[in-house]
């Protein structure tokens, strides 16, 4: 199994379809489909379930997804660390990326960067906000995309994305709770929130849970630190009918039959993404990438 095959498989699952993954990876859809098919044949197991609405991982595919993410993260960290030893004119740009980032936001900005700074080679790493902050302060990242703006003067930041989160519920629950403008947040009382560990983004977690509690929601047991809440896990919990999760309207993961997304009345929950970089940085390619990300937010 090659790194490019693992990267292709992870992109297909995260983007929920071949076309979106192909755009993210800057490859043709037929080439990407062939790569994934070859991977399934070489492993001798079915990894994806294909349908008219997209693709989802099988049980074996979900297992591979976790393993592949770990391998790719270790590889990307190794490349990023070695980039620090290539001198001041190095062309590697190390970028931290959170889960559930809209695929077109970074893909378009990176395409523009490739046009203006063709020698720059972006290296992307999937990391939580806390991990990105630590890496930025340690000099192991050049740019992070964080769910909260860090305090202090060591890091600069620019707001690049605001997402009004809605609710993902079973269709039966939506039929019972929805009004003409969507679902009221307080109407979700009695259901379990399928969230994420506080350690990954403490300030965003505290902001979000304060809103939920202020609307009378019981959050239930906390997600253990270090646990990654994959979309497949969230959807499995929602499918029981006793839980809900939050997602933007353009959530890239296809929803199974019987599960739907609906807006929250009044849009009480807004998720923000900040581009964050070391305040002392004078890299022109970094500045160009941040400017492109800011343009996408307007």
C-alpha cells in the first residue's frame, strides 16, 4: 500500500465522493477512481459503498481510515520536521488543517498559491486546534487553521470562515420538531449531543456548550480526550433516534437514508475558522495564502 493510495482513500471518505476528492487532490476523477479500485483489489476487501448520493466507508474501510490517517500524519510530521533543516530559503509550507474543513476553501487558495509561488510546496497535516497551536509556537507549523483565535502576541490571526451550524437528526425527529424556519435549539432537549473532546479546542468547546446549556440541553458524558469523532461515528449515533450532531449546511459527508440536516432557528451557533501564523514570519508565500483565504471569506 502506497502513501498516495492512502491519501486518495482518506480524501474520498472525508469528502464523501470521488468528484469532491478529485478536486481536493487536483487529480482527475477517473484516475482517482482507479487508484481506489486498485487499493481494494490489492487488499482483497471492499472499502467503500458507492451510491448515487456519494460514498461511505464499509466496516473494513472505517478501520483503514483510522490507520491511514495515523500513517499520513506521521509521514507529514516527518517531512515538516526535516523541512526545518533545509535552510532559510526552503520552499516547504507546513499547514495545519482541522477535520470538516470545506474542501473548496483550502483547495482554491492553494491553487492560487501555486500560480503565484510555484516553488512553494504545501505540506498539510490534520491536527486539532490545540495541537496546531502548540506546533505553531514550537516552530513546527507555518500556518494553522484553528477553530479559535489564540491569545497573546506570538501569533497573528485572520478570520477566514464563518459557518452557521444546523442540526443533523433522524427524519422522524425532524418531522416532529421542525417549524417553518427550522428546528429550535431548545426543542432538542432530551436528546444526546454527539460532540467532540474539549481538549481539541477548549475555547470553541466552551463557547458551544455554553450556548447548548443556555437552551436547556443536557450534554451528557463528555467525549474522552484524544478521541476522534469521525462523521461515520456521529451518523451512527444519530441513527438511533436519541441523539443529534451539529454540522454546516454544506457538510461534505453524505447523509444516509432516514437522516437529514435542518437549520437552527435564529442561527444560534456559528463556527469560526482562523488562519493563524507566527507573528515574526515574513514569508511572502504565507502572506499570499492568507490573503487568498481571506478573499474566500468575503
